[in-house]
């Protein structure tokens, strides 16, 4: 499945209130899901002595799926193609790698 295919299929399942601009609700959901994945990772250390169990990995995979859905919705609401975003991101990372600026601060390095 391509990102474009995923984005189109995910859009069919998007049922949420419009809060001001249509991208706000999925952006808030993205932040919430990011917090949930961090909570799952925290529990690896709190409850499992730092051991990543198969059960925790499955929980994290589900959260990653939720994050992907919200990324797709924010992208769709703003008129962006996930395929284009992915290509642009790899091009940026390759450029940073070639210029030895993968590490460091700032979006425009």
C-alpha cells in the first residue's frame, strides 16, 4: 500500500467535529496519540524493568497506527499528499547527511 492509498482509505473513516479549522481536531489527536506512545514506552521501564516484551511491542504498534491515521488526516485537511511529504522528508535528510548536519538544531540546517 502506498501512502496515497492509505491516505484515501483513512479519509473514509474520518468522523470528527470541525473545531475552527478542519485540521485542528486531527492535530490535537496527533498530539494525544504521541503522548500515548510515550506512556507505553514509560511502562517498559516502570513495569517491565526496561525489557521490551512482545506485548508492549504490539501496544506500541497500535499507537503508531493511530499516529499514522492522524498524520494522514492533518495532511488531508491541509491538502498535502503523504507521498510528497515522505519524498520531501527523505530529500531533506539526504541533504543533511551529505552536509553532515543530521545532528544539530533548527529546521533549516
